[in-house]
């Protein structure tokens, strides 16, 4: 065992791991005290237990991000308890320590699910480096999970841009509300930029350094929404082949954005209310609750209070969410924002598509302003993207209504039509068409094969 950390080291490192809780399980009181001092100096919350049985009782009543577990314990051995942990609801890392071990023991420990295996006596830096790797791995796993959800299209990209009085008021309210820990309910039609407003609230809050985790409640089936939010344990239901954390856990310390909150089933509304009030969640199939520190921002495109009166939404949950309300007006009521938004999308999307921005002439601007944009900023963004792909604004031969009659087409269909038109101009010559389109012949052939276009 190495010497205790010096006071100067303690001062430098204090608070580094303040968000983590560690359970130390060792029958040597000196080792428990030594690890407790070393980890507390880094800001960890530390609990100790002398046996696996005692540790199980502690773990049943609290959440721990990591367990330091001695192999040789009185009663149940450390390896045996590790197997039980992995078969149960515990998803955190376990670092095994022992004074008596060989290569086979280390291999068995790692196969049992240990994150690391350290021989006693060890230096302080050895155990701290091991924990640092575990905490960093957990952080990256959380961030990667959130990023994967965003890549999968679960996060919006509408621009909260505009010079209208209504938009200035929204931005001003966001700046006032963001620093508070209060729950916020964002109201507005689909496509107005509710998620961007939620992201702004997160980015301007003290939680900005932690995760912003979005979920569209309408996009998840009623059978899976509880598992998605709270997580589940292995065997909780058919297909639950492993333990899995929920979005509340991934958003711990940060912000959870519940889009289309009005689509939650009534039974789930009750469980969400309990989680909000107690700041604790219980994974599906588990008997243990996990404490969480999450700010919730909810959004709806419905008249939520009308749903309350109709019995479709719980009144107590409504008032729990409606601490602060942020209303975003539809684009048709913010006509002066249409052209600034169009220019914003034009310059934002062009580099992503590898295309030059288009010139928004006064004629184009007039046609844009003359259209109602029922899909709001999202519809405008899609229209600008389509125009960039085509290389021009499809405004010929009509007013604003004609400008957007074809808007329901998907981008995939727009791409297909454009490529086939270029191919027709080249009399089916794929090499020539590929050159005009700026893609390889192989890419063009693959597209044509997908669409069933005959070879030439």
C-alpha cells in the first residue's frame, strides 16, 4: 500500500469525480479507509462494506457508478458476487482487487465481467488510473449513445432565426429561463423549432457541459417507452437479452427533452410524474430505484389542457410540466422571419451538400413570403434543400402556391427525378451523366439499379 495522498494533491484533485458514487467491498478496515480517503479526495461519494452480503444490502438502496471488490471475502466470494451482479440489474464497472492471484484468476475475473484486476499492494495512482479509465469509458458510452440517436434523426435541425417581435420575445424568454432548474413546456405547431428552443435552454444553462438527450414520445411504441426512458434489466421482457440504461440515466446531470409529450400513454404519464417528483427511476424488471439529476423540457403541438379536460392527459402531470411555458408562433404569423430563415438555411445547407448557395432574388423572396408554410420552418428548410439539389428555385409559372405544390415529395424522389432528367438529356450515357452530376459512374449505376432503370 502506498503513502496517503499529500494535502497539495488533495487540493488539486478535489471535486474531479464529484458526479460519481463508488462502493468499496473489502474485509480489511485499513484498505476500506485508505480507498475511502483517496476517492473522497477526488470528490467521489464513497460507501464501504466488509462482505458481499452487506454490499448487496447497500446496493439495493442506492446507485453506485462503480464497485471496487476484493476477491477473498468472508462468506460469499467476490467472484461469485460479481457473477450475480452481472446476472442482475447492475450495469456499472467492477474493479477486482486481491492479494492472492495468478493468471488464471485474472482471466476468470475478466470473463466474469470485471473491468480491471489489480494486485495488492498497489499504489494510489494504480487504482485511480483504473477508475479514471472506467469513468471515461462510461462517459464516452453515454455521449456515443446520444450521438447515435441524433444521427438516426431523433434531433431536429430547424433554425430558430428571425427578426419578428414574436421571435425576439421567445429568445428573450429563453435567456431568462435557461439558468433556472425549472421544468419548461414548449408549445407550438410541428416544425416551428421546438427542439432548437430546448437546445438553446440547455446550452445557456449550468448543465451545458452535460448531455442533451432528445426523444420523440410519438415515435416510440407504448410497449417500449418505459424501457426507453427508465431502462430495463436482463430478462425483463422478451428480447431483453442484457441490462440497459434508460434515457434518464444517460441525461443524468444534463437535460432530457420529451418531444410530443401529449402522446405518452396514461399509464406512462403516472410513472413519469413519479420520476419527476422524486428524481428517481426504476428500470423495467428491477426492484431498485436509481437517483437521477435531470432537467426535463417537454414539448407539444397539441392543446394539452384540452387533453387534460378530455381525460387524455393527467392534470397533475400537466401542472408539473407547466412551470414555465414557452410558446412559438407558426411561421405564417411571423412573415418577416421567412426570408431571413430561407437565407439561413440556404447558407447552412449549401456547404453540407457540396453546392453553391442560391441567389434569393426579390422575386423569389416575394413568392416565399406569399406562401403559408403549413409545415413551418421544417417545410421551408426542406424546400431550400430541394432547391439547392435542383440548382434553382422551382417558382416558374405561378404564385406562391405553385411554388410549393410539389413540396410533399421526399428528397429521395427529388434526387431520382433530377438524376433521371440529366440521364435523359445525355441520351442514357451514364458516363456523361455522371460527369454532369459530379458523381462516379459506379454511384450512378447503383442508383439506376435501385430504380430499375435499364442498362445502356
